[in-house]
C-alpha cells in the first residue's frame, strides 16, 4: 500500500464495474443470466434466445426472436475478401489465431463500427453481423485446418444446425444434422454465454473503454480466452485425460503431481477464482455427458478417468482445503469430442458461446459511458539518474 494506491494482483478483490447482466455467487454455486437461473435456461431455452436475453435484457417475444434469428441467418455469409484472407493461412494455423485475426478484420471491412456515437440501429447491425459471421469464420477455420473446402451457410437452418453443417458437410456428400448434437450444442453454448467480469470479458471491456470497435474488442477478448488458464483449459483437460490414460490411468498419481509445489502441473478443469463450491455449469455438463454420449452411442474411456479424478480430488485435503472443484472446462471437452469436434476447436467453441456475453458487457459499458480503463501502479524501479555516454558504459 502506498499513499492512496492499493495493489491487488489479478484483481482478486477489486470490482471494475457495476453490471446488470450476470449474477454469480461463488460460495453457493449460483449463476443467473439477467435473473434467470442457468439450469432453467440450459433446459428450456436455446442459444440465440439466450444471446438476445443477455444483450437486450429480457426474453424475446416470438416476433422478436424470429426477427433476431432471421437477421442472423441473413448475415452469416462472410465477405469473399475475408475468405481470401482465410485461404492465406496455412492448415497448421490454430483456429483461435484465425478467429481473433478475422474478427478484428471485420473492423476493416465495416469501419462504421469504429464510430463511438453509433445509433442504436447501427450498433444492432454490428451485433447481428458479429454473431452471424463469427460462427461462419469459426467453421471455416476448422475446414482450413483439415484442408477441406469451406461450406457456405444455408439461410434455412437455425444457428446451431448451420454451424454444424458448415463444420461437417462436404461438397460431394449429403450431410444430415443430428438433432441430438444440435441440442447438445445449444446447451453447451448457453452454459458458456456469460460469466460476469472474467479475464476475457474484462479485456473486451478495457479495449471498448478506449472507444475500440466491438469487433476489435472481441478480437482482443478471443486472445485472452485462448490462455490455458482461462478458456484454453478445455483443450488442456482432454490432453491431460489422454496423458493419464496413456500413463495407465492412475488418477491418484496425477493428483499427487498436481499437489507437488515443485511440479508446474495443475489439474486442468479444476479450481476457479470465484466458485469455491461446485461450478453450476460443470454439474449440468457432467449430467449431460452421460445422456449425450449414450444418445450418440459413444463410449469415451476418458470419461471414466475424469469421474475417477473428480472423486479422488474431492476427497483429498489439498483440494478440499483450497476449495478446488471441477469447473466448466472439466467435462465440456468430452461432449465436444463425442459431437465430432476436434480438440483444437474446443476453445473456439468457448468463444462462440461467450460471444453474446462479451457483446452484452461491451454494450453495457458503452451505454453507461464508463471511463477509459487505466489502472495505477507502485513504482519500484531505479531512482533518477543521468544518461551515460557509450564510451563510459561497462
Ligand atoms: C475459466 O473467471 C472466470 O469466470 C473464468 C471462467 C469463465 O467462464 O469465464 O469460469 C472460465 O477460465 C475456468 C477456469 C479454467 N482454468 C483451469 O481449469 C486451469 C486450472 N485452474 C487454475 O489454474 C486456477 O484454479 C484458476 C486459474 C482457475 C484460478 O486461479 P486463482 O484463483 O488465481 O487461484 P490460485 O492460482 O491462486 O490458486 C490457489 C491455490 C494455489 O495453491 P497455494 O499456493 O495456495 O498452495 O490453489 C492451487 C494453487 O496452486 N490451485 C491448484 C489448481 N488451481 C489452483 N492446484 C492444482 N490444480 C489446480 N487446478
């Protein structure tokens, strides 16, 4: 503490804003979007309806939802020049790198999005464009990674069916979307849609606070989400479970490894800055795992390893003392994999889910005319000193 400045690494005890969008209670494991409990929305709603709820603050009427969904369908097509940029990426390019680059490129293609005094109508068009086009860019980034031709969106499909069609259809083959997979995708995207002031959302707000366009702000948010401690954890969880399986499936050995302070290994998918109880999303995803894998007739050996790991951790004093529970990333990868989505696309799926939350938080920050974000510091460097000519340097 120095004078009036308090240093709070990681902002563990610092509130950045007041928000009416999402309510979290970390002790009780509660998560509500605009007052609606997450389990009810996951059970009864669909992703586009939840996106509308988060962004505009209330559940849409049938007409409002129809209009919102139709506008999104009409804007899923991506400018041919953006597809040409995509063609320039090697197949080794990580889909999250493509997503953040092309999301940011939307600012170049739609420079009016930079206008800080956009009308309500202009902001809504920016919002529709981003939701629609990011799903196409995400699917195309996958096609790029497997060297397949991109599949153009179909305007007669709902958001999730259209995304799956663009992901898995092939020009010379008939592709039928599986309703079980569509339902699972809706549920997963709903569960990821917002989470108050997490790392990537705070990044979106910070870029937006400088009057950065919605597209540039979301591009920055994608980069923050990519971090393995944040949204990148879902990919790390599967890689960890696979490593445990390859190592003979000895969960206890890996629990000890996660506890060893001399070992940088952490139990990926465990722990949370806010939840010091079960992450309510993890509970819903874990339950959905059994149903969806059974409906799809998929048996995934890592699911049992995940359950054993959870059991072992929840009875181990190290995890109990630190209140470390499974978080949203612990089981989500198992469902994505059962749906045929490859590991390197898991964080892209997180980004698609989180997009309405980023948009809602950016819009709230701009509507509330919040000041540019500029934290202070306590200086600990050299005291003042004179320049040393090159000849006198040692
Ligand atoms: C997401 O903020 C959000 O809301 C994020 C998110 C969202 O929806 O936006 O919920 C999404 O990012 C979920 C988290 C995904 N990340 C992981 O699963 C990575 C593994 N988990 C951690 O690295 C960690 O738990 C964090 C990053 C999630 C939280 O870190 P904190 O709050 O900064 O806690 P910390 O690192 O200070 O850990 C406290 C103690 C430490 O031990 P001690 O120094 O007290 O002895 O707990 C230990 C840590 O070593 N610890 C772990 C651990 N997580 C914390 N030990 C082993 N395995 C772990 N996973």
